[in-house]
C-alpha cells in the first residue's frame, strides 16, 4: 500500500513542496475520473499554517502543475501577488476553511453526475455503501435566498460565507444551477468522497428511473462511512486513481511505481523469463 | 494563459495562415469533445475581408488540416475553384455571415446532445451558469414551413437564408430532424458556446427525467454569459481542449507547450531531480 | 477523398486479396465504433463469384486479419475445409445473399443501441437525415413464429432463410432477444448504414424519453437516403473511421495516409518550419 | 483460438504459477471492461486443493499482479500470514466455495450496470441470448433479514454464509445497497458470465424505459446458456478481452500474441510488402 506524509499523524511532517505535488495530483485525479472538465478546482489547507490554503492559478484541473499552486489567506487574497490570472471563485474555499476548522481540503465541481440535481432541485441521498461517504444529508443552496438574481457565480466573500453556512456541518453542498462543493478532513478523503459521491448520484439517477429508491438509514450511513474512510479503502482507491493517471501520462512515471510485493513474480519479470515464453506458446 | 492574434483588438493582426491554423484546431476540438463525428463543420469569417469566409473542403472535422481550408464568398462560392469535393451545406455558413455582421464564426453539428431535441421538438433552454452562454432562446427551425418535404439538408441558398432568418438575433438554432447551428462573435467564443451548450442540453435531458426543470431567468442568463464569455474563462477552456488534442496526438506538440509558470518546479523538472526519487520511495 | 476498387464500376476490378483486406477493416470499424464487441460479424459477397461470400473464421471482429477470411458457398459451407473454428451463425449471411442478389455485404450485431428494441419489441424508426439510410421500415423477426422455443441463435439453414424472408426488401431486420442484421449494396454502404442506424436508434431512445417522436415521412427518407448514400458522404465517413482505426493502432499506418491536399501547409510541415516556433511563442 | 490448462480435463494440469497468472488477468479484464473500479475482486479455487482458494491482497483489480495473489483456507484465513493488507470481504469467496463444490471461481463487484438494481430492488432478469448465461434467477440478498442494520459490508463468516445461502443453486446474487456476486464453474466461464450479465442488465434498464420487457423463458435460457458457455464462444470472448488488455498495456505483449492463421497475409506482413504500398497509393 501507498503511504504519504499527509496520512501521517501531524501534518507538519509534510513539506510545502510535497503538499503542492499532492494537490496537483488531486486536481488531475478528479478531472481524469470525470468529475471536472475545464472548470472546477481542488484546494487544501496549508500544511503548516491553518490560516492559509493552497490553490492553483486559474487553470483546468487536469493541467495543474505543482508550480501552478499559490498560497492564499482565508480571505482568499494571494499571499504574494502573482502575475497570473487566479480563479474567480476562490472564496468558496476560503470561507469554508474559515467556518470549518476540521476541513483540510475542498473540491468545487460541475460534474455531469450532480448537474441534473443542481438543475432539478431533486434531493441527493446516499444509496449504497460507498455513497455513504457523502454523509446523511447534502444541503441545497439557492443563491437567490440571500442575494436575489445573480450571475450564479460565487465570487464575493459574502457569497462564499453564505455557501459555507449552507454546508453547515455536512460534507457536500449542492448549488442551484451551478454545481457542488465537497469538503474533507484531508486531501485523500476529499478525493474519495468527491468521486464516490458522483458514483452514488449516477446510480441514484438510474434507480429513480426504475423505481423509488430511499436513502440508507443513519446507522448504515455511519457504519459504511466509518469503514470506507479508513486508510485501507482510501489508500487502495488512491493507488488506483494514481496508476490510471500514470498510464494516461498525466503524472510522471516516478510517482506511480508499483508497491513491492512479497512473493512470486510480476508480469514484468515473467515476461523476461522462460515462463513468459511458455505463455506465448499456450496459443495454438 | 494563452493569447492568440484573434483575441487582439482588430482582426487584421491575424495572418491568413494563422487563421487557417486556428480554424483547423477548432474543427478538431469540437470533434474531439464529442460534438461532431464524420459530419459537422466549423467556419470563420475571413480575418481581412468580411465578405468572405474560411471553411474546410469536405472532410470529417477531426481530420481537418490548415491546408484543407478554402476561401468562399458570402454566396458560398469558392474564390478559387478547387479540385476537391466541398461540403454540400456551405450555405449554412454563408447565409448567416450575410445576415449577421456581428458573427465571425459558425459551427454546424449533429451532436448526440442536441439530436433528441431535434427529433422530439422539445425546447432547448439554458439551465446552468455555463449553459447561459447559449443565450435565452434557441429557435426551432422546421424546414417544412418554407419548403414542404425536403431531403432535410440545407444546400440551396434560400434554405440557408431561411435558417439564418430563423436564427434571428440568437446564437443557436435547432434544426428539425437534422442538428443545430451555432454562431459566435469570434472563433474561441464559438467553440466555447458549442461545447457548453451541449453540456447544458445533456444536463437538461437528465433533469427532465428527474423532474420539471425551468430555464434560468433573463438576469441570470445575462450575468452568467457576460462572466463566462470574458477572456479568462474562454482562454482557460481553450487551453484545456488544446492540451487534450495534444495528448491525443491530434495537434503537433509545438501547439500545446504549457505556459510558463512563475515559481516552483513542474512535474517534468521534479522527475529529473532528487525530488522525483523521493516520490518514488514514498511507497512501501 | 478515398477511392477503393470496390467503389469502381464492376467488382471484378477488385482482387480477392484487396477484398479480404477491406473486409477485415470493415469488421474492425464496426467494433471500434461501438457496434460489435466479442460477437458480431461482417461479410461480403465474393468480388468475382456471386455464388460465394467472404467471412472471417470465428473471431471477435475487432481482431479480424485479412488472413482470417475464408470463402463460403451460399449454403454457408467453407469452400476449403479449414482447420479452425467457424462462426456458428454463418447462415445469416448465406441465406440473405441467396434471397437478395442486390445485397453485397451483411453485418450481424448485438449493438447496445439496438438491444433495447430487440428486448422490448418497440419499433425502430428513422428520425433524422442520416438515420434515413436505414430505410422506412426495419421488420421485427420473432423466431418463435416459425420455430417455437429455440436457443435464440440462427444456425440452421431454415433459420437463416426465415430471417432473410423477414428482412424482405428492407435493409435492417431486428431480431427478438438477439440483435440486428444489416444489408448493403456494397461494403462501404453497409458500414455506413450499420453505424448511422445505431446513432439513429440512440437518438430515438432519448427522444422517446422526452416526448413522442414520429418517423420521417417517405419523401424525406428517400431524399435523405439518396443524398447520404452517394460516394461523397460515404467516402468522407469511411476516411474518418479509417483514420480513427489508424490512430488506435488497429490498422497499419500505410492504410491511413492522409490524402494529399492542394495548397498551404499541413500541421506536420508547419511543425518543422519557423511557423511552428511562432505558434509555440504565442503563449505568454 | 486460445487454450489454457484450466480448460483441460482435470485442473491438476494447471500449475499454481499459471493459475495466479490467469487470475491476475481475470481481475484486470473485469476492471478493463467496466465491471470493477477501485473495488471488486475475482478469486479462483486452488487448482490442486479444493479446500483452498486464491485471491489477491487488497488492491484495485486493474492493478493485480500474479505476485499479489495469496492462498486462503475456506475459512478465509491466509495460509501463510502476509505482511500486506488483505481484502476485508474475503468471506464472500470462502463461504461460496464451502457451500458450492461445483463453483471454482467467484467475482464480487459494484458495477454501474447492477447498482441501480441493488438500490431500487427491481428484479434482474435475462432478456437476450448472451444474458441467458446469468441463469433464470438472480436472488436478491437483503442483509437486514439476518443481521438488522449493518455497515453493508460482508466481513464476518456468518455474513458470507448468509450470502452463500441466498445464492443457493444460482449463479448471481444481487446484494441490497452494495453490489453483486457471480459464480462460475471455471475462471473463463466466470468472466464471461460477469461481463455479459452486466450487458444484459444495461439493455434491461433501457428496455424498461421504452416498454415492459419480460424474461426469456426457461427453454430459451437453457438453450442459449448451453450454447454460449461452450468453449467456442467463451474462448472467442476471452481472446478479445485479452487483446484489449494487451493494446491498453495492461498485460505483457507475450500474453497476447495473435493465434497463427492458416493462409494469406496479416496486416503486419502486408505492411512490409509491396502490397502495403499499393494501399497507400489507393488514395487520390
């Protein structure tokens, strides 16, 4: 299995450089798994300073490089004025970090899975064990309640604060006619919740076409979320998404070397030995 | 971010060769993003002569090379008689350029997103902030109204003129049993509107299966379209689609060199340094 | 555009080797475009002997090589007994070639597009201009009418003959709980009809979820089919599918060299010249 | 066609090393064909000891290497204590092997095809000839019946036993709010049933949106399953999925050398000969 400094007790163990590297990977993961396209972004709280967060300059998440990542105050001002364009919707991140000290990573997206719910106002509910990681409730935020007619973006600090208030103690907030925002206690948990809440919603949509699905009950949600948010399942999924990025050429090969195994021979080794030739001759 | 002569004030700054190059890329983009297949085409008004437009010879848009592009008068006659087959439906482009001096780029397509609306006659409406770029209304053109039973193509000048009249001051016209035609004030805006109107319609279809979605209101549409059609969002999406073309080998690598960043190290540089080895050893 | 001996007047111009080569490509095309998976097959009538047809040995169509193709009599017996396994459902091809002298190519498939119609018994109708190439009617064949309960396969000559009778003068027959069989006057037309009838059915399904679509009328079907089955549109689509096979490594590069164009520079040439560097420096 | 020791009479002919190699490939196949993602697993009974089974350490199935595979007793204890994390849900496999001596391979998955049925409780039925391989009935297991509220996982031996009891003499069991588990008499049959039952369910879902599909009748199911589970169809599909893994770089090239054919020239050979140049010059 795959261990990173982030998963260790105490985030101080993670250097800023490593954090930027991981965050770039997380951005590419959610894009590569179909959650984000040209838009959407993943941030994380600064590993050494809870009063700051890390976020890319304005760029499609699939393209984010470690060097694209800048530091921001919780008021979403860049710590060092950059000479590049920044995301307009930074306050989504900053205001959630302000309101929720337990949150260390945030993803905002307009995924095809969630958009039909953003548009129709139908409720998003957890319907299977991996979907339980979204939590029991995903509040629906309608910007009109606080601001009347807007351009539907979240750019002003008060807009971000209103969204953070709607999120409350939950993990996902569905944004009317816009998208969704997801929170996590760390970056790996965030990516896991982001991707599996999308899968949950895809199955929910299909199930609604076939019948009338009900949510998991509270005990099921708590039990399944506890199990799936442990290091084992999260690490297994992270390794999988990382290998897929690697195969697609989206991260350097060094980042995705397979873990060493304890016995036997790998595909690669077998290919070099006589065993490989045996396989070749299996065919008539 | 990515700047092209087209985005500069005054199109005279763009050479004809650059325009053909950009137009070939735009054709490949809409194909690569699932809007066009063997059919469909993107044109642009001639950068130096508003009385002409540029369009490929008859070829699937994913295959268009700069050298495939020819000049046409607004009557859709080739300026120099070519010895290759031309698109039959050129008048779609020519007649819209005639009727709409503000339009500098046109895309005709039969995307899977729009076809169910072309077939069912259900109304296409903007339902989320990026979908607002389609504008408040997408008129429905039924060829039978002017011409009775036809082969459903748009080949005669009067057919193109009828379509342009149906488009009116709007940006998208839905064509009964055929497809859609999209207009833009420049090529980048056109590609953005073409792709995000498809996304909008996909979410609309899903939302209709879940509930009864209503359109954004006029102030939301205007606000969100103004925001998203600014150079920032359009440039960010263009860079994303261009990089995707590059990764797929659809444009030469020179076209998609990543923009220079201001600090830190890129994935590529890290891979060459000791830092890369550190990443490799992170795994147990 | 792309010309093959098959498109010339008189099939005698095409060598048997060329025919096998084209047929292998056609098998790979329908697989690569999502019509066939491990099952399904494309055949063609022998270019020199209308009493024979060409079909691969038993193999997934995406894997068919020219060397896999064998000759069969119209009774679906191999002309030379092969030492490899053959398709069990060869009679689908042989019996249609017997009943329909105008048919020179046949595709049998279980595409995801058609299967919901095979299962539900809902009628397949043409709903857009490219879908018109399926013709006005696709009869539904229910094997039980002639044979009672069966294993749903088409293996006995009388089963093939029953299917061919159901096809009658039409171009597509939908097979209850099984798939579809498509006929063409030549191989390129067949591939075009096979792929675009699938697209038509996908749009029909979506349109049925949104409203109550009706078919094109007879004059529209005839007009649009005439237009789209001409060499121009068919050649353009064939070039597109062939290039896609080439990019995916499914056919040798020699098969997909781009056609020469008449003026200007291609992407490849531009990349070698100073022009390419200019593109690289367009970015800030 | 492709022959493996597993298909021979008597599994003793297959070495343990070959079994691990095949099992790793089977895991990658179901992942590559869209059945599994980061989760899901395929096991097989030990080829020499029916009281043991083989299963990977905890890892996404697409990443499983032969060296990842360990031996387990039917109580799902590792024969040699490993120093790596194991799947939590091993008892799914062990308890089915205990209850069903005829079963030699098991796949547990949460495929997008089945999940809407796991969520809605709608019945999964076979609706086309290849879908017949799922058998006439796929029981629905609701964990609450035996255990009340749980975390929805199957971790305790009694949970696995309850699932195995629900499976009974059938081949697939649908698990409420969780996924599905599939059994096979050998590994190739298992993979075939797993993938084609997913296809069957996808078509069933679409057919339910169009009309009211009924299942195949018992004679159709038996006839079609007998035909499709014979070595011919299973071997043809296995070769196809293996070649697809090979093209995607998921198995070493040695594993997917094409079978020798009996006559004519392959694409590769033609490309080296003058024939290839002829193809190149076909284009104008």
